C-alpha cells in the first residue's frame, strides 16, 4: 500500500481541488528530504554511505533548485520542509525504540514552535502571513476558475442549463463550495499543514524501510493495529473547549484546528478498529472501502466515535479477552 499512497501523494499538483486543499503543493519537497534524513540516520547507525549520499544530494536539489515563480509562499514552504526534516532527524537520533508516530508528532510540534518563534522575532505580522496564504491559494485556483467561467459562458452550456434547472442549481452550489475552499483552507491551514507533514514523514519512513536493510526504528504498523497514546485525547478535548466556551472566542480558530488535527488521528484509529474486526472478511473490507468512498461524512463520524471510544473502552483488547 505504501507505493500507491506515495504515488497519489506526489500527484497532488495534478488535481485542482487538492491543489487548493493541500498546503504544500509540491509534496516531493516534504517526502524527498525526509527520506534523505532517514538515510543519514541509518548511515550513522552503520548503514550504507552511498545511499545516504544519494538521497542527501537529491534532497539538496529538491530544496535548493531555482524557484519557478519565486513567490513568498514557496520560500515559506521550503523553509518549513528544511526545519521539519531537521527536527525529524533529531527525533530519530534521540528516539531509541519509540514508534514512528511519536517521533513524527515531536518533529511537527517542534517545527510549529520554531515557526512561531520566527514570526514573533521578525517583522512579519500574522496578517501578512495570512495574506500570503490567501494570494497563493487564489493563484492555484485561478486556472480552474478560468476554465469553469469559459465553460459556463458558452452558448451550449447556457442552453443546457436552461432546459435542466435542477442540474444547474446543483452545479451552482458546487461552484459556491469551490469558491469558499481557499478561505476554508486558510482557516484550517495549521491543522492541514500538520496532517500533510505527518503523511509525508510516514510515506518517507515506509519507503525507506523498503529500500534499506538498516532500520532506524520500528516499521509502520498495519492499519488494523494503529493506535497511539491515550493522552492525545486531551488535544481534541481542548479544541472542543476553545470552540464551545464563548469567553474564549479569540481562540476559536485554534480550537477548530485542534479538533481537525486530533480528530483526523482518531478517525484513522477508528478505521483501524473497523479493519481489525473485519480483517479476515475480505468482502466486508471491500464493502467498507466502498461505503467510505460513497458516504465519507457518515463513515468519518462513525470512525471518529470508534476512535475516541477506543481511548476508554479498548475495543480490540476486549475482543481479544473474549476470544481467549
């Protein structure tokens, strides 16, 4: 599964909706250097020198090659990638036998702290950063908007929607949702950036353990075995508190971002619970995948509930006790 997931991740720039939703459009900038850091750590632990040099050279080329548009956001994205993989390398060297998620979460948190410190000590205001994000997302959405406008202004389209008012209303609603997507991405940018960074580190970790015999830590577990420390539930609960309590309205944006980030982790944990119970039933697993595609919100809510409940109930542990 790691190779198809890596392929989809690297193809983000090919899809208009994902270009607006994913913070760092050139995802290779995150994955490639992360593999280079894994190779460097592996060499320090007795791995192959040529593999480390190869990936470090590729990483340097990815991060230092001339910028296409030389926009401020591209500088920010590459700076984020450099700090992220550096923090991940430190976490790997100091990680011992810690699992991947613990190292990756530490690296992402440290990178956010570093980025916040840079904003505080520099002359760049948070408002300027937000404007830079908005300008970048508008730039990404511009080609698709131009194509949609050309299509909807064509006489053939006008005649078609005149004869099909319900279809025209549905299309108009979809276009309104698309036009709001850049603003939504800006609002949830920290959480989306953290999730994208975790995904990039996970793909790099999994791919490196396929191309190298030297292990820099435990390999990624299967989805059915995915879990993490129960203390992370406090991140989700704090997000709820910041959103619900009126006197904390100034921190509502932070609360929504905490809920999205930790909620996504618990959705993945809930999917792991579902995969554990139907692991030996391939037909049921195929049906679950189909339902997840067709009814994403419903399956997401179910998985979130199972993931949060697993913190206190431990579904898989109870099932094992009943089987023994």
